[in-house]
């Protein structure tokens, strides 16, 4: 791609969280190289992120579309900006804060690729960062640029180019990123939101290629599409159920940030992440998606789990009042049973949830590190897990740390030599 200066062009002050981008990039300081941790229990992280290369579309779309898919421009400081459908989107530090000193974590600072730790952008280098803190396998969502449900692709006015770009991204994810170490990465795709029939065909085709999951919107109506109460999404849901493709609902995938007031700080939005998952699980149950598709599996990525008992109580109460309900039927299963059958909860650091694993469901709770975003527990993942799980039975620790994820995403468990090198994994 040709690098061009953006001097004099309007930037639009882009930021998906309604905060204007930072202009003062300041210094770049990397933390000292961390020492490898003692492994308490291997982790399969079900929510990490990959920062795609700047040529991700260059060789993966038809020649006649190469000038129509998103392009990269560099500003006067050499910072890359994606240009998609006339909108300039910076690559911000929030895409890869891990490895930088915390004082430089300002989430809206435009950043060059060489200002990220190599594990942010290089799948093979990432393996070293995973090994450092006992992460056996990782499911990676994309960068902030495209939206956690890939909504920027589907929103492009040139729909042919948008679909080609999305498919090129999926090709890169499974062929290059996951293909670099298939036993260490779990492939997750984007879906074509503009047409659920096309999305369904892609789900089936991609299942044959090895994709185990799809990133979907927790609330598609907020993105301008029909909501989950309609039958619009049925072809997509049916394809996911048939292929055992897990539907990942990453917080923020609806494009809505939980910001109570116009003055709310960015930290308010981060602190309220679990609210998005609370809203999603309740709304999806009431929309009857898991009742119409009883075998569909839904993961609430980065939503935590300490709130699950509260939601169970509210749904159980509503179910007791089903005689007055316009939704519940006498033949419907208990909503708590639906939560345990269809929903899975992803925790970065959730000590309260670990005190209520039995109520949440010991088969429904999984771990994530959110590497390399600001929420990440890297490089002290094992220390955190040991602190919050040290009092749990070893069999429960193994379930939460890796067994549940491997079962849900049909991914190989850590091999014997990895288990033998850990404290919990080696216990019978």
C-alpha cells in the first residue's frame, strides 16, 4: 500500500467510545522483560486480541477490489490510520497496552506498530508471552478498528468491498494467525451482518475450515439491524447451532458504551463492562433464541460472572409469575436451566465469582487474560489465578482454567508435559 501524508485532511476526532483521540503521544517506554511465572494451572484464554497487519487485505481480495477495501495512510509522525468508507480510524494504544508502562496506557493515543510489544502483532512472538504466564491456548478477537463484531465491514456503503474485506480478515485469522500454531490458537471469525443468509453460508463453510467461534453483536439493533426477537437472524443461528460454532458476545460489540452521563470518564465505561453482559443474557433469553435453538452455545466475552447469581434470581422470580407473562409458557424450561445449558461466562479477574462457582455452574465458567488490552492480567496471570482459586478443589480449578474452554470450543487440552509442569494440572 502507498503511504500518504494526511496533512490538512480532517481527522474527525474518531473514537468509538465518544472520547476524542489524544494528540500528545509522549514517550514510549517498555516495561522490563518479565520473568516466567511458576505455573499454578494452565490457562485457555477465551478472550484475547490480535492486531492485524497493515497489509491484511492487500493479497486476500480480488484485484478489482483492492482499491475499494479499507486502506492505510500514515500521518506526519508515521502513525498508521485506517481509511474505511471515508472515515479515518487511528490505531490506538488501547490495541496493545501490554508491555508498556501503565502511565502510557491512555486508551486513545495513536500508536505506531513498533511502539507495541512484538507479541501484540506477531502470532509467533505471542506464544512466548503466553508461555511466560502459563497460557496454553488463546482465542483472539480482532482490533478495536473493526468493532468486536466486525461491524465496520458490514456498514461499508460498498457492500461488495465490505464483504470481501471481512472474508479476507477471516482468511488471515485462520491461515496466518491461528495457522502459525494450530494447537495454541482457537479460530474466531466475523459474520456478515448485512445478510444472515450469507452469514449462515460462511459459518458452514468456515466450520469446515476449522473455525470454532464467531464474534457477534450483543445487541444488533443498536448497529442498525433487526433485533434478536425477530426471525431475521434465524438462518445464522441455525447454522451456528448445526456446526457447533460458539456465538461470542464481546462487551461493546453493539457499539453502545455504558456511560451514565455525558461527563462519564472512560474508566466508568470499563467499570460497567459487566452491565452489557447482564443486559445481553436477559434480553437473549426473553427473545427466546436459546429456546428456539436449544443447542446453541453463547459466550459472554469479557463480561465477568459475579453478577450471574443475581440474574438467576431475577429470572427465577419472573418465571414464577409466568401466568401473567406475555413471554413465558408453562412448557418452557426454568430460565436458570437455560443459562446453564446455553450461556458461558468469561472472567478476567473475578474473585467473588470463584466463591459461587457451584451456583454459577462449574461447567460454565472460563478464564481470559484480555492480552494485550488494558484489562489484561499479563504478565502475572498465574499469580492472580492462584490468589482467587487457591481454595477451590483442583478439579474445579482445572475446569475453569482450561477444561470448560476446551470442551466448548472443541480444542485440544494442554499436553501431558504442560500439565506435569504445573501445580494443579499435575494433581489427580
